[in-house]
């Protein structure tokens, strides 16, 4: 993913409402999981080294932008650079803000306001934060309406996605949660959890199309996003009425591609008959 964007500060104040879970794209036999865990260990070591050389008072991430014409990413399959990783996340949030500042009023006649802050946490180092009475879970990312902010498990979710699946896979996770933030600004909310989740996928797809049209994607970025969408599917057999349901692989991919093809108006209200397959 390529971009030339101004810095965005990621404040480390945290919270949670019922979050969006994601299953990493590990093999069922556990071999890929073991490899991923080894990667995460390497990542943690790199993070610790970066923490020793960076001033990150109060958990605040200070970031610069990528040089003009240069990709704001690393070869995440073979290397990990914490500074490049944080630069990528900063650019993603900046791009999301720019897109929705235009798309939200144009598509829905609603004034855009950005989330109050973007937050990460590391439950392997200390207990996760709360939103209301809920504890932030490990390996998760979520939008918290109570505080109007987006939060994610850095060491357990987003960095593994970034390292194993690619920078745009991690970007999808953040774009999905940003979609939930945009939902909260709409006058009509989806009552069924799965429709709310699929709508956030659709919103992420609409943003991805805008990034592609700006020429900011690199080869393979959309494949990374599609992999992230599909890998975060429900366990087979999950009822679509389950309050934890996020959608099957097909349903999530369909919603993402609908947003990519037709923009945010295709996402709200959620077309339940087109997105939901009742036989699972």
C-alpha cells in the first residue's frame, strides 16, 4: 500500500464494547499456528528493541509519513520493522478519515466526525482495558461507542496479521472497525449482529476501492484483504441469529466486494436477503 499522508497520533487510552473477533489464517493441523507463534515471538523482540530506541511516553505513538513515492510498508512475510508498521497504521487511519469525510455526507447526508482516538493494547504485558463493564479480550479489535474510539490487540492480532498476511490484511481489520464507527453516525442501526458485521465489511470494501482508484495499492494488496475477510469467518454451523455471528466466509467476502463494487450506498441499509445464507 502506497501513500503520502500527514502524521496521525495514536493515543493509548482504551475501552471496549462487545468486540469483533478475528481468527488468524492458521492451518487446521496447527503447523501454521506454531510458525505464527514463532513469528510473534520474533515480533515481540523487535517491539522491545524499538521501545528502547523510541520515546513512547504514555503509550502514544508518534509517527512520520512515508517519503514521497515510496511504499509505506515492509516485506512483512520476511521481515518486521516496528517503525514501518506504525507508519502503515497511521497512514491507514488518515486515509480512512479522508475517505469518510467525503463519503458519509455524500452517501447518507450525515456529517462526518472522526473517532476520538485510536488505541492499541498488549494483554500479554498487562490486563486489557475496559469499556463500561466489559474487559478488552485478547486477539481482538473493536469499536467502542461509549468512548467513540477504535482499539486493537497489537501483539495478539494486528501485528500477526501484518506479518503473516500482509499490510493490507491488517488495514482491513482497522477499516472494518472504522466501519462500525461510521455505523454509529447513521440514523438507522442494524438490529441483527451479523448484518452489522457484514455492513462493516461492506464499508471496508468501499474504502478499499477508493484507495485502489488513487493508485495507492501494491500488487497483492486486495488479495491480502480478501484473505483477511475470509479467514475471519464464523465457525461452520454458527446460526446467523447468534449474537456473536460475523458471517460465513462467503457472506463476508460478498459484503466486502459489494462495497468495493458499488460504494457505501450498497451497504446501508444492509441487504439481508442478498448477504445472509440461512443454511450453513
